[in-house]
C-alpha cells in the first residue's frame, strides 16, 4: 500500500495562488507481466470537505465545446 497527497491550485482573483482541492490517495498495487499496476485506489477528499465537494460537483455544468 502507498499513500500520496494531492493539491490543486488555481490563479485567484488577484492573481495569487488559491488552493481549491486537496486529498489523499491510498493505492494498492499488483505486479502484472513485470509491471506494477494500481489494483485499487481510494481517493479521500480533505479540502473542501467531502460534503462540500459533492455539492460543488452537483452544481457543475459541463459544456463539451
């Protein structure tokens, strides 16, 4: 098992870096044909809270163009 953290940053209104999402991955690996592959990944949202993130994602409208 391996753990890693991630942080997504955007340019804020005044141009300064603004963190918008952080989390942690918990990965389980398996070796297949001489290569390591992710067997299972648990993606844990830390900021905003999981509830806040779900609400934001429900409000997003994706435009493919």
